[in-house]
C-alpha cells in the first residue's frame, strides 16, 4: 500500500472475519474489500502470481485429480467465482484512487 488508511475485509484470502487496518507500507491482498477510508495501492503481482491466483490453481489441480462426482462439479465453479471476486475487488481499488 502506497498511501492512505483504511480497514479492509480479507476473509476470502486469510479467513480472518474481522476487518484489518491497513496503513502505508502494509501489503494488501487481491480479493480484499475496502471497508472505509481511501487506499492507494500498487500491484506487485498479477493474475496467477497473486495469493488468489494460487488458490485458483490449487482448486483447478484438485478438480482435475478428483473423480467426476458431485463435489468435483462444485469445485469447478469455484475458480470462476474467485476470478469474478478478484476483478470486482480490483475495480473497487482502482475506483478509490
């Protein structure tokens, strides 16, 4: 984070349900949601290099190795949901600048 101050919701990445305060110099994960304040962020990683991208890859690998069961079909939708959430978050971060 380059500048600003805010509380962000990063439960999708860390599992932490309570918003976390972010200040200049703190890392901000792709997929976090700005709760209050303004953030100025720089993307150090993009796409599959992000934590969110690595989660998507792990789910895709698990899907490929799983049998064609009901659970396997459910996992198939998860990467798409995560990508949409990440894009939504990216848009939100850019619109705050």
